[in-house]
C-alpha cells in the first residue's frame, strides 16, 4: 500500500513538473531568454533617462 501511495505521489509530481516546464517554454518563447530581457531592461532605462 505504501508503494502505491509513493507511485501516486511520483505521478502527481511528474505532472506538476511537466506543467511547469511547459509554462517556462511558453514564457521563453514570448519574453525571450535572460540576456534578451536584461538587454530590454537596460534599453528601457536608457530611454527613460533621455
């Protein structure tokens, strides 16, 4: 019975991790990677200072 519970937890965890990975992939495609976001932030600051 304990192994069944452990297996259920593993399945739930796998589903949560899969969902998180899918969300991160979508965010990456929409917003870009870290370097792109950092560059955009620097450009935005520079434009505000002008």
